[in-house]
């Protein structure tokens, strides 16, 4: 003979299960919304392409956690801010390399105030006839005093 449980115990168990599943569903919904919002913010910081942004969010919206895993595999490696900082660093390095003067004769580094290359004795600059300041060899007039160069 099957054992019969009192009806109020069954009703309480059903109510506890309903509350449990309601809370679990609310948690799952909150988790789902939060990963969609996180994906939107993350892809927004990684690309300006609107189509990629929409597709990324839709992938997570439709496929939930598997979509989030695919997003992690497909998203750009660096954020726009990181790419900008990297470009600035490269620009600064290139500028510092370009600022160094090289001897046209031997290709070694020389300082800007050298008149002759200390290695191969190539003439790098000339002195102004009037004021004595250093001038490039191709200048025919001194930009400092206005004197013509011979």
C-alpha cells in the first residue's frame, strides 16, 4: 500500500519548489542580461565597426554561454585604447630615430652641432660669415642674421 502524505506537506513542497525555480530563473535571467551588457561594452571598446558590434551582441543574446565562448574566440585581441597607446609609442620611437643625424659620408651618428664628422672628416655644417652660427651647407643666407653666404 502506498503511503499517503498529508496534503499540506505536498502543498508546501510544491510552494518551496516554485520559489526555488522562480529564484533560479530570475538568477539565470539576470546572468544572461549581464553577459549581454558586458559583451556590448567590451566589443564597443575593441572596434568601431557597428556590424561587428551588433553581430557580437546578437551571438551572445541568442546562444547565451556558448555564444559568449565564441565571442571570446573571435573578438579583437586589443582594445582601441591599447591600439592607440601602441601607435603613440611607435610614433615616438620613429620620431626619436628620425631626429638623430647621420653623417652622409659614413652613416654614423653625429650630433647636430658638429661641423665635421669625427670618423670620416666629412663637412657637415658651415659657419656663418657674419655671426658665426652653424648653418646647413645648402643655405645661401643666414636665417639668424640675414648675411649672404659665399
